[in-house]
C-alpha cells in the first residue's frame, strides 16, 4: 500500500480534483468528501477544539461530525463550521481550519489546554461574576475570542436561496436499506413518494459496508434500487436534501443543497432550497449513529469511530492509517478488522471489552478480549495506545489509527420534534422511538432499532405497506434480497475509568470529569447537566455524546439509564444557513411593493418617494433650483391654498359595501349615524374598536340605496376590511351585506384648492353639473369625463380648501393626471406629495394615524358628540366608560411656537413652564408638527390634559432626544378657516 | 370612447412578455372582471341568472369554468369572479347587473387585478406557492399566496395558467414570477 488510497470504492478515478486546505494543495476524486480526500492525502489534523484548542481529526464519516469543522470557500462565499465529512469535493475547493492562531499545527491558544484544571464546567459562571460592569465589555469579548469556531466573512452572501413547496403521499426520510426498500414498495404501488437523503449518494450504510445483498454488493444493490426509483414518475428522489424538522399537520422542512457541490451556483439558480413538504404519511429511515467510548485522551487525531473507518475504506477507498487498532464492545470490531484486512490494511490489535469475544482470526492482529484502551499518545496525531488487559497488564501498542465502537444509537431526532420521548431498550442498550410520534409518522430500519440489513429491508417494506394501506392502496409483494441478519451482541461500555481527561462531547470539550462535577454540584437532571456542562449544545446537538454522558450520570446517581431519561431534540436536525431561511426575501425584495397608478408619472417628474406600508407614495416633487425639501413643500402647500393642487390618494382603502342591509351595516360599524345618509352624499365616519377607542376614520359615500363605498386610512385598509368581514360573518350573519375591496380598481386623485372646480369643469363631460349649487360640499356622483370615461366624483376635503377627489379605472390614472396637469397649466396646477398633504391637514386640524394611534378616543379628538347615543354601534357602549371620560382627560389642541425661529417635533412632551422634564410632570405629547407656510410659524397638533380649557395659555414642548425646549401657545387645532367657509365655497 | 390612453399593469404602453427557456410569462389586460356575490337567500336565483347570462354553471370551491365569451371562478362562499373580453364589455357592471338584478351584488374588479398568462410545466408553481400540482388540475382556481402577495392561480390547460394579483403589486409579482422561472428553467 502506497499512500492511503486503497483499491475500489465509489469514487471516479478517471478524474482528479485539485483542492486546497490551509493553503496547501492536494487532490481527490469525484465522489470524495473533503474529509475522505484529506485522509487520502495523509492529513489527519483538521481542526482545533472549541475551548481547549486541542488538535482534532475526523471522528465520523457523516453529518454527526463534531471535530472536522472547516471554513469552506473564501471571500463573501466563505462558510464557517462546515463539516468536512459532508462537504462534497469539487474542483478548486478551498478550505481553511478554524479556531487556531497562528496555524493549525502550532496554536498559541493551545495554552488553554494547560489551564484546563481551571476551565472546567461552570468555569464561566464561577469566574466572571465580578465586577458586573465587566460582563459585556471585558469578559465577553475575551471569551468570544478564545472560545469558538469559525467566523463569518462580514460580507453579503452573493448567492440566491429559494423556497418551495412539495406534496406527496409518503415522505421517506433516509435512503439506506430501509428507506430504499420502503420507497420501492410505495413507488411500485403508484403512490406519490419523496425519498430524501442528506448524502449526495443514496444507499446509506449499504455504501459503507461490504455485505452482499443477494448476489450483489450492497452499494450495487442500492444503485440499482435508485435507478428503478428514478424511472418511476411518481417518485421524486432528493439527494443532498436534509429533512430538518417535523412540523404540524404532516409538514416537514427540508433543505436541498442544490449547488453546494459546485464552485459557484449557475446563473439565476439557487444555492440551496428550503422545501416545505406536505405529506400524508412519513417514514423515518434515518439510520443510526455510532457512539464512541470515552477513555483518557480519546480525542487525538487518528481516533475515529469504527463504522467511519469502514465507510472510509469501503466507500472512499481510504485507509485510516498504516497500523490500525480497534477498541470495541460489540461485533463492529470484527467487521472493521475484516474489511480493513480485505483491503490490505494492517490491523495491529483488536481490543474487545467483551471477555467472551471470539477471535476473528485476522493475520497479524492481536486479539485482546476483556481488555480496555486506557490512553493514547502522539503529537498532533495518534502514535500509540495504552492497553490494559483483562488480567490487569498494561502495555503500549503502536497504532496511527484507532477505531472505536460503543454501539449504535437510532437516529430518533425527528420523532422528538413534537415532544415525543424516546424509550430505553435494554437489549439494544439504546433509546428507540417512543409511541408518541408526530402524526402520520412511522419509523423503520436502524432508526427503529432494527440494526441488521435484512431487518432494515424488511421493516422498510412493512412500514411502507402499512402506509399504503392507510392511503387505500395495496402493497406489492416484497422482493427482498438475501442479506445479513446478525443479532446485536453488545456489552455496554460508556467510559474507561482512570486518570486523564476522557472526552464525551468533542465539539464543546466536555469530559467525563465535567459530568462528575455537575453531579457533585447537584446538576443531576439531564436537562441541568446539559446546561451546566454545555454537553450536546454545540452545532452537532450532541449526536455522538448525549447518551454516553447520561449513562455516566446514571452510574453516578445509581439509577438506570431509563430512570435517568434523555434530553430530546429540536429542529433543525443539522445546522441550517440563515440564507436559506430568508430565501428570496432579502434587501429590497424583503416585501412586495405597491405602486400607485400615477407612480411612473411621478417618477418621471423627479418625485421623492416615501414608504407607507407596502406603498410607495410621492413625498414631494422638487423643482430645479429648490435646495431643500421644505422649500418644495412650502411651495406645494401655498399652491393648494392659492390655486389648485393634485395628489394621488389611491392608497386610501376603498371597500365596496352592497346588499339590502348595507345601510344598517355601515350604521353599526361607524359611531356616528349613517342610516339616513342620502344617495349622492358622502359623510365623515368615526370607527371605534370594541373597547371604545378609535380604530379608523374616513369618508363613506352612498352611491345607491344598497351601495356604499367606504374609504379607510392607508395604513388601516387591511385591518378595517378584516374588521368588517368579522362583523359581517360573525357578529351579524343575518344582515344581507356583501363586501369587496376596490382599492386597486380605482385610481383616485385629490384635486384641491380654490381653482379645483374650474379645473375639473374642463375634464368633466357636458351634462354633469358640478357647480356649487348642483354639487355641494359632501356630494358624490358617478359621472363621465374626457369623452365617456366612467368616473366617481366626491366633493370632500382633507386640506380644508374647496376640494374634490376623482376616481377612474386604475389604468387611466396616469393619463388623467397628465390631462389635469395640461388643462390646469394656466390655473397654476401643482402636484403635491404626502409631505404637503400632511402640512395642509395639520393646518386644518384633521387627524391621521398620528392622532388615531390606538390609545385615543373620539372625545380626546374633540369629536365625542359624534358617538351617537341614538343607536348602537361597535364600541359605543365601552366608549362611555368613566375612565375614558375624565374631566382632566386629553384633548386635541393646536400649538403655535411663540418664537417662529424655534423648532417643534412630533413626539415632544408637554410640560408647564419651570417644571422638571420628568414623567411625573407630563401633560401630554405632540402628535404632528410642521412648519406652516400659511402662518409662517412652527405649529403642531397635540394631546394635552384638559386642553380645551387652556386656550391661550403657554406650555413647553420638550424633546429630550434632540435637546429642544420650545415655548408654545395653546390654540384651536383648526389653524385655517375654522368655520369651514373655504371648503363650502 | 374616452380620449385618455390607459397604461398596462406594469406601467407600460404595451404589454410585456418574457420567455425563459420553456416558460413564458405574458402580462395581460384583456379581461373585464366583475365580482358576483349572491345576496342572502338568493343563491339559486344567482346561479340561474348567471347561467342565463353566461351559459355557465357557477362552480363550487376551487372551480374555474369557461365557455363562449365568459369565464367564471369561485372566490369565496357564494361569490365568484366573472371575466369577459374587455373590448366587448369595458363597463362590465353595466353588462352584468341588469342580468343578475337584485339577486347578487356586482362590483367592478377589472383594474383591481394584474394578470399574467403563463405557459409552463406545472412544477413551476413549486417555487412560488403552496399548491399541490395533483389537485390544481385544469379547470381549477386557487387562492393562495406568492411571496407574501395574495393571488389567484387559474389553470386552463396542462401548461396554461393565469396568475392574478393586486394591480398595485404587479411589478413585485412579475419579479417573483421571473425569478422563479429563471430558477427552474
């Protein structure tokens, strides 16, 4: 044997893939993992441990790997904490080791290992107690620097991630012998099957073992089964797909690594996909995980699980070493020795803790029944092991690789995701799935504790047949190949007593001593032990460590393992990148955007936009030469007050309300009366929540006896619609009312200002009289404009000026805006945005969401009398509660800065002159503030205690955040035209 | 005819079609839409009158029917959407309301929606919405969600779909459809 590469294996030797690890060039073949390729290149040292910076090599050959964590790729694509055992080798792969400085071979932080006596479990809790001021500033940065794994690149991930949805009759999780057998049974029966496996090559342990299935090698049988499944239209094979969680109602989460095995994903294609799989039945065939035996210095590179050794030798044709020893408590020692010897690897010793263990008769291998490994030696890798025989004799054996097996744990993780508890099986010395599985789930094969190949094939078939029966299908007769059916022969051995540190949780550096300390300090329940020692809390969720640790706790407490119990598992089964959870929802694609019908028109005019919920609204329309937004807004406001302005108000919610009882319905949802609203008229309405507080306001027009159109504020369009549906369906199902949103159907433009009527008369078709007499304030009508286009005209005003809102089918909004601009050029027509809209309504004292903030009442707004006592309506009764009608309650008032050069900001709190700025002196707060170009002063709306009785007095508006303290006069909130003469003009 | 020129849901002067591999996504605006909601106790009358107007039996939950100039699909209990060529019935309420009388409430929905006609294998939907391709057979209408946007998916034929979403989000919906098409094409 030259090098470490053996004959055979499931790798493509016709191609060579160069790759780099810590800057050094190596090569491997398609089919290799990074771990198998490194081993083939003689690299054993792959990382440093989390806390003590101990040199570590590969322990496993699968996703349970605690040690061989590397940073894969570089730059923005660098991905820390990737397990080398599942990283598929590709051309040019670049990997670096983690948690070491300056290099993996010489790590200065290895000093922690010498300090180990001081760094035992609970060290942080005991040591970093004092002083408290050091917790975040001193201790945490030091600990984070010293302990840890890889680091993020700090750059944006350049790749895309998708989400998707799949549906099937039977989801089979795991494509080992049980999963393949189940998928064949269900697939041949015509059921819709998804077979998912985290590996890139389906077959599970069949690829790693040398057993025959019938006349074929296991791997060949697996390949043949996969080929048959691939030929079935009703079966979807999903390799590289980890089922990460079992959720409610038969929904499973799965991450498919679409492009992780490529240097970069193809253009437009995602790197990974998060699938939500909805299935009628699920079969968990997740196999089992081998567990180590703890002994002193059992974490040296070269010491790995015996099953992993077989996988490296059989699947990847890699020798784990030149002189291999085995330390086992079950027949895996025999299997491993035979497989290695068959491949020409020298096996130096088989240390079998079972005194009765039979000698497999491997030439050149010492067989030591009843013996134990009690220590290891070697710098940065294993050189020798120390053995104690059944007779108590101790000696060293040369070995550069040691295979360890303490038995196998069924992978019950997904059975626990809905609080299912595994149960202890004494015969297997393992926890097996309990009875309380997630709905629709069954378990087969090694995951169910059925460890033989025959058992896996048979139980997979049987479970699939039961699932088919549940689904009303009949299963085809099984065609199972002959396979080994060896019974389990295991004698539990969790740790070897003795001096030195014996590692349990390799990833979090938890030793047998730490468990003893937890016991000594009375952290004895498994949950307490776990949290005190951090056992099982690393990214591997303790897949290789949990059971040995709780078995030791059981020993210490004198209880059985069944009595001691086990911690359970949460999703995800293996670590999931945040990128795939986010999917496409990143940056500007985080949420959808809604554009108004005049958006493109406004954009072409250089409008500045502002987000209003999902909407983008024009905030203001700067003109060349304007240097400050206020300059623009002042111009827009004055244009509306003096001439005519245009503003897209499509974003306000529009709800079409029809039915014989539409009037009664509207009358019940609004606090003020609507039953007698005449056809062709609009009314302002106040809507209360059930608890009597204000919910929303808006205008509602009556287009016909049985037809209303309600408008809502932009922010509340959805909530009000939901509220109305609730009232219609649940509160008053007897009323004949039909609702539908028409927000998007109509483009609505506010035409405001003294010249608005003149402008509208230029577009309204002849035959529609909109004179003041024929179409007074609060009138509405369905008319036509521009040569026959259907439109709805409302004479309503938010600005306080003579104003209208005109609605046309949305596709014409853009053209109507252009037409109004063209026809109004000589009238001084000016488009205005939400900023000017806000100034106009503050000057007029109109409320918006700032005032309707969910904490205020109609009375607070000075509209208490609008809550009718002549009828019942939602919220009316509770609005009369004593506490909401206090004499010293809040009132909406206007504020005007005494010094026009001072500033007023929304959010400021109101205080008496001379009062300290503390909460006890708080009199209320400023809800909305602006510079009024009309009054040439800073003004605001505010809620003030007993405000209505304090007109003309002076208080202070204090904003501690911006250091403002402004003297303000309390005035009416109606700064403009308090009598409403303008809007009736 | 009004002397104003409409714009398309995506804001253009002409309709946009994108072809990505075997998938085509075409912005469409040629349907007039009206919602029909039966008034209390008027279900039978609504069905009868709708049949007389359109020749169609208004379908049950998830159903889509088409014939002559009309299409109808289920939207909610006792509520449907009617579609007919916009060129023939610009004011669809004027066309529908006389026929339905007081049996149902009719609301114009033409411009409430943006529509994309899609030619794609049914698997295209996997990356967009939680629908089961085996159940979304030709002749179904499914209300679902794509990237947080409420949509209606109509399946007309094996590879023929329409997706309708709110008009104001036409750009976001179009982007979601194109992105998914690029990912699966």
